[in-house]
C-alpha cells in the first residue's frame, strides 16, 4: 500500500509537525493518536494492517497526525488556564494546515475523524466544534469529560474550570447547543462510539450518546465485552466501524 511521510514547520504551533499518509484515494480519514501519542502509533498498533484491504482498494486514505498533548491538555508543567489555549492552537493547525493538505492530496469530499482512547476525544471534540468539515466520527474507548477524575485517571485541569474548558468538553457544551445551523450540520453526520463494558469511561460514553440522541444527531453506541481498551480490540473495531 502507498505510504508517505510528511513534515513541515507549523506557524500555528511554532514547531515542526509530522504525519503519515496511507492509501491513495477514498474517504479521507483524519487519525488522532492516543494520549501523548505520536503520528506513527496507528501503524505500530497494527491498525493500518487491519485496514490494508480498504486502503489498497481505494476505499480509505488515512492521515495520521502527531499530538502536542504533552504541551497542552496533558501537561503538568503548563498552568491549567493555559492548557486549552495551547490545545486550540493545535486545533487551528488541524483546520488550517492539515485539512487543506488532505484536500490537496485527495479531492474526495468525505472526511472521517477517527481516534482511539484520548484520540477519540480529539475526534469527537473537533467534529462537534467544526461539523462543516466532517461526515463521520469513529470514536473508540474515549473520554469526553477531561475535567473530572475517574478511578485512577486524574482530572486534567487541577480543579480549574473556565469557558474554554466548557467549550472543549463535549458532554458539557453539547446539551446546551441550540443553534439550528450548527445542529443541521451535525445531523448530517454519523457518530459511531465503541467502548468496553469494563472501561472506566463507560458512563461518560453513555452520557455522550444520550446528548447526541437528545439533539437528534445520528449515532450508534456499541459496548464490547471486558475493558476493550487495547490495540488488539481497536484492530477489530476499525474493521467493523470504519
């Protein structure tokens, strides 16, 4: 299958950013890595191989981006009030640099946002905030409220909360979304959510599903046996849901 490596200096982030492209045509898939992950993780986890047939047959083209989680949402060294602003610079990098790059590589209009674990947060959050760019979201083993601790997982803002956190917490801002123009865009999308029965964020996934349902946004929630929060499960999931 076709594989390409790309790197450029991002003026939005003031640093070099890297990504991998797999496949030659088909629906464009924006792939976010897991927590503090890298652009090569999707390949290393065996998920590219799991999709080999669809990539080789021209049904999908993957654009696997890098993360800056260690500088933003998952940084313990950045003050809590600065973590989301740095994340929003990453969002601008995606919208103003990566998405135009994908359109230059592939004119297919259909774009899918995909992520596993923390990557699922990125996929859901950016699609809800900017639905004009996406037609489908595949979110596997995700966490959609970063502000509260769950079991051994800490809250990411040290009990700090402000408007920027609210508008980047899907299960907070979605229930209060009433703009009919935005809702119309969201209702032409399809959200596909999968999570394990023993995943600590199961209830948060159910909460997201409830909010999507109340807003009449097409979606499906699939609950797998066990924790299902490992690459071997995600390999199966992408074959079924992507």
